[in-house]
């Protein structure tokens, strides 16, 4: 706070002088824009409350009592980041990021105060939210750095700042929120227009194109527009891979590791969403499989490195699954389940290649697990709840990937009925993570941490009690993680469970494989947040007799 000033005796000075004071540059975003003194009260300043305007919060690392960080001298240094609004004592925790928060572009780049205001919202609130739990300088440094030199990126950042990810669950509920969204759509349109002009003039380098595309994907994910998002993800990933095939490394391409890892995450999501390779040529499939074939280290040095390696492993295996010609699970289509441990050969894959891939997967999962084990033990011993949370998420991701990609290559009976222990461990991990989630977590994320593992419990495995618990968590903790909406998956799984469990005894632990619905159709209306579902239920033991069921759900 400023030092109190004594009253001025004006009888001795006929000329009125401005009272001396210390300028404050550490107030909330709203007071900074209005150029008034902020009282810096948490969670919102009382001046904004009294004036009747929305307090936009405080910029991370720039509140009173904290050292201002010089980006040129703080690489790999710990910085203070605001992660909660509970109290001044617990408001900041020290985390390690690769670079400090970038300085803001000059005010002259913004056409009006509204543009600058929502840019400040992005830097002070949304950048940290998009970063997630795994430290990265992508959103609070690399993206902001690119804003200064590229108008398309700058308009996209302003658009996301105006959207406010806290409101992703539904339509605008107030006139103010509706105006914010209209402004966001206008900025997004300007971003796309500027990007098209730059591409037509061939004045766009690969790094700038990737950053802009990443922001466009974030904007579309907010609106759950997967039809637009998935092609963008695949196009950018193939662009990166094509450059690497030409013998150009990431350093020569000037692509930051954080950008490449972000697209690796998104590529994994697109393959989880649809791993079919109908959109790929055989040459492209071979290229992807060769590039993603890397040897893991014997021991990971960081959680971020372990996560990147696990995502890389999933990408390679999804490419193989998409090109092998087998749908998961292949054996459910056979009336004689368990009669053979391996699938019959098809025109794409021989039995020998299937068995070789199974051995490779078993080895790769064992190597990853062994390399991650020291980090997991260290996190459990350390007094760092955030690091323990990262380790727990990675363990859950590993179990989810193993159950989805390794287990189907085991014998049919073991794959369908023999994974109860791992399913229970996965469920316990996710329950503990959701129960201890921050109260400031809006549920909007670019990373797939909880929704995908829960969805796999729901409709990859038919353990009845665990499926009901997974459905409960999806509906109780609404989340949008990248391409996946938890409530939509929860409603869909709830309806599917009702159909499949008709007539079952209470003591049956699993839905028998002959009652599993293998044919589903989903028509999603994102504007009205509805989905038309169609399922075909098996009737008796005759696979030719199918009972068609239809419904419409809201999510």
C-alpha cells in the first residue's frame, strides 16, 4: 500500500500542486485499463465492486510484494503463478516453467480498449488455465510472443480472452456475456481473414502457422466443433512429419518443443476419436509409424518427458490399429468367443505381423512403466501435492492406454473378463484426482486427463458396477477435455447400459459378450446440444436378429 500523506497546508502555497504518490502497476486488469488505483483485494478488488464493473483479476507474477521477472534472464527458473483465489498466503505456488511470462505487446497494436482488455484477460487468467498441470511456456510465453509480430494470432488470442472458458457449458446467460461472445466471433473472423491473406502472400513461416492453428483449434474446441478441429489437427501434424521426413529437424524448423508436444497431444486425441486410416494413404501410414518409432530412456527425468513418451507410444499403436484392418474388439463379432487366441488374417495383416506387434507392445509398455517408476516413487515421497497429482494422472493415462491398446491383443476371454484389477485401480486413481481438484477448475482443458479413461471404462469394458461409477463421475464433474465432452459420453453410456443390462441378474458382474452392442450411430447437434443415438441390440443367439433402439439425449 502507498505511504499515507499528511494534509497539505494550502495557506503557504497559493499554487495547487499534485499530491506526491507512488504509481501502482500491480492492480487488477480492470483498474489498470481505467487507470485508477486498485486496492488489490482478493478475490476481486472492492473498487470494481463499488463501481459496478467486472474485476478481471490480477496478472500472474506482478502483484505487490513480488519480484518482476526479466524474460531474458529467467530461463528454467521458478516463477510465481497465481493458481487460486482463496487467500494471499495460499494464492501463489512456485512451479518451474521453461521461460518466464512474455511482456505484453505495445498498446499501439490494439485498435481499442476492448481489444486490450480481453488480451489482458487471456494473459492473466486463460493462459494459465490452458497450460494445465504440466508446466509449459506455450500459452503464457510463446503464444504471447507471436502476438507482437502477427495480427492473426493477436486477434485469435483476443477472441479466446473474450469467450471466457468458464462459460463453455452452455449458451450466453446474460446480455454482457452475449456481447462478449459477439465480440469474440468478430475477432475470430478477423484472425481467419488475416491468416488467409498471409498464406496467399506466402508470408507465413511454419512456426507462426502452427501457433495460429493451435489457437483456432482451441476456439473450435470451446464450441465442440470436431468436424472442423480434427482435419486441422491432422493437417498440421502431417506438415510437421513431412518436414522431418525431408531430414529437417525441429531446431532447423524453429519449432519449439512445447508446440510440437501440443500437436502430439492433439494428434493422440484425434486418433482416440477416430483411429481409422481411411483418410491416409499407405505411404502416409508407413511414414507416421517410422517417425514415431523411438527408443525410450531407461529412466525419465521429468513428468513432462514421461507424458510425451506415452503419447508417442499411443500414436504409433493407433496408426498400426488403424491400418491393420481389425476393429476393436474383433472377437465380439464371433459367436465362438475364446475358440482362438488370435484373429484370422485379413487382406491387410498376417497372423505373423499381428503376433510381432503384440510382442512389441508388451515390450514398449514394460519399458515405459520401468522408466516411470522412479518418478512415481519420488512423487509419493515428496511433499509436493502438484507433483503427486501429475504422477497420478500419468499412472492413470498409462493404465487407460494399456487397457485400450494392449489388452485387445491378449486372448479374447482374458481381454474381456480378466482386467477387473486394472479397471478398479484406474477408477480409484480418477476418483481421487477429481475429489481433490481445485475449486477454480472450470472443467475446460486442451489435455485429455479424465474423460477418455472414464469413457473406456464405460464402453470398452462392460463391468457393470465400474461402468455405473464411471457414468456417475462423468455427469457429476462436467468436463470438456479437447475433443471429448464428459457429459455427452456419460449420457450416451447411461442409455447404452440400460439397453445392454435388460434382463440380467443382479449377480452378473459383466455384461455377457453376446449382449454387447457393437453397432452404434451418433448424430450430434452442437448448436442445440442434443444427440440422436441409434443402437442395435442382439436378440438371442442369432446374430441376424437385431432390435433397433433410438433416442435423443441432451448434454
